[in-house]
C-alpha cells in the first residue's frame, strides 16, 4: 500500500505531455426547451446510477466543487452573477466590453439548449465540495456506482484516481482520432509518465491564465525614484541583482528596534521557489536525478537565504497564518508579492488605493530571459469515472457543451475575467506570456514524500549547504522509487 500511494503521488507530478494549450438582456425564448422541474425517476439498472427526468431525458451530472454556468436550470444569462448589465452611464469602451461579454453568455446559453435537444439530455452539476468530491471518487467509483457521470478533478487527486484504475481511458471510447488528440480546438488531453493512454481532458480555452507573476506596488516604486520593473524587463535588465537592490530601497524601517514597517517582499514561498528556480534554469527534481546540489539550484537557495537572513528585506514567514504571508500588499505593507488573477479577485486589486504592476520574475545569473520557463501546469481536468454508463455519450455531450464557439478559436480566447483583475493590458500581457512558457519540476509533489519545507532556509535554521544535505538524498530516493516502478 505504501508503494502504491508513493507511486500515485509521484506520478501525479509527472505530466510529460500537456498538449496544445466565458457575458445582454435575453432570457430563454418561449420556443426554447426549458429545464424540467419534474421529479427524477429511480436509477436504472446497470453499472452506474443513470438518472432520467420524468419525461425521459437522460440527466448528465457533473461533479464539481464550485458553481458552473450554464446548465439546464439556468433560464437567463444573468443567472451567472458575473455577467454585466448595460448602463446609460457607460462610455463607449465600457459598453463595447460589456456587449462582448453579454454576447459570449448568450452563445453559451444557446449552446446548452442546442446540446439538450441534440442528445435529449439535461445537464446539471452537483457541488460536492472540494473534500467531498475526493471522497466521492474514492468510494462511489470503487463501489461500481459513481455518484455522477463525469468529475471535475484537481490534478492532486485526479491523477491518483487514474492510477487506482478509477477512470476510463479516452482511447477506449473511440476518441483516438478526434479533436482531443489532434487539433485540440475544444479539448486537450493529459498523458502521464508511464501511461500508454490518456484519462483526463479539459477545455482548450479556459479564459484564464495559470501563472504566478511578480506583483509590485507601482506607487511605492515611483515614490522611491526607481524605474518601473516592466521597462527593465523589456530591455533585458531585470535581474536578481537589480531586484535585490529594489528590495533594499523599498524596505522601510519604522521602529527603534529596526523592524521594518514595509518589507520589500512578502509572499507564498512555494510560488517564489518555483519561479526563482525557473528564472535561473534550475530545478530540484526535473528528471531521474535530483539536482538540488547543482550550481544553478544552489544559487537559488543562496539568494533566498540572503534576502531573508542577510538583507532582511523579505518579511519573515508566518507559519501560523499562511494567507497573511501574501495579503500584506493590500495594506501597503509589502512592495513585491505573488500575483495571480484569483489572488487579486480575492485579496484586492483594482479597488486598492494604489496602482499594481505585474512583471515576470527577474533573471538569475544562470538563466536566460529568452529561454527561461515562467510557469508550471496548473489547471483542473475532467475525468470519466469507471462504471459510467454510455461514457461516449457523456463525453460527446460535454464536448459539444464546451464548444460554444463552434470551433472558432479566436472567439473562444476570452480572457475578460482575468484581464479585468490585472488592472491594465500591460499587466495582463506579462501574465499571459508567462502562462504560455511552461516548465515542470517534481519537487512540489515529491515534497509530500520527503517532507520538504523551505522555511528552514528562510528562517536561517539551515544554511544552503545544510539545507541541500537535508533533502538531496531523500529526493533521489523518491525519484528512484518512481522510476524503478
């Protein structure tokens, strides 16, 4: 069992092929079929709990942990609370943006109705919660009667489910020569190391970016007489040495004991480590051999040790409150931090009393801006559960439902939600670029096996050499366990 769990977690990290990389005033018209409110009949006899409405429509259920738009119960585009309403006060630019989002929402809702008619189905979702969906996968699929027809999964629990034999291979339902393996205009597949077949897929056009750029308080930077880091990046002059100097200038002492009131940097150490490794063409576990003790990776650890312990320009890590480590920027107490569209949505962005800038991470001494990676694969996937009845029908329904743009990929590249949260087109452009230059390192998933924590280095409990000695062999043993299986 221990080996099985180990292999599952390790393989969950080994994604070796991520193939090519959603709002009006209308309600559903009277001649469009509305979702049925009639009671469901009992599950049919068979391998899965197939459900039908009283008038005989197959109910396709999506298991997830958030709300989904649009499904059969929705009758108006405004059932999605993010769809904007037009206002007489809108200027021409705002009006055009709103009309664009409204048009997309109308297309999505119309496509839903079209799919329902085509397949005689009703599409619904079940919010199982993040913990609940994992329990559902472990229990209902294993018992042979999955709770839903298709699951949305995070890779951290979706991939182990694949390894446990709980998913249906896409090739096994006749999809080998379809879009998901070829043009990937609508869906793309995920193949794991050591796997001959693919079991997970997701929309090719998600409308979001999956990168963690370096965010900064532009007002602070300008007040200190420093140049915009974006301009430095554009000229190829945004380096670790320059950033280190910025952190020193922007760390403001306020107390007699020398404790800074404003720190140059504060943020999640996981994202910081990932980005600094990529910015220096370094890694911890990028293949069969660990590279913690390589020159490039040692430079990363030395730099982190320096800003936390020697320069003291990075805010000390708060182990008791994970979120506070990246929230101080909203209070004007941090000059640089980890950025992302979802972070600005949850913790503050455009509504703050200062201007936010976004820039790729500075280049390390062993890195190259022309070839550096800038992000890791980070997204959710769909999984057809073993035991789902007529899985080809389920996939076809979901595929057509996702294809609201009828293969017009230019129309599908809708990043309005992300773009708004980044505050400016320039900010968004950097984040999008980073999401398109992906690299991969196994350290984050392997850390669950070797109990890895950067905090020992950040607090000064270990220097670089001691830190490497603590983990290098453990990482190699973990890699050996995977590659020899």
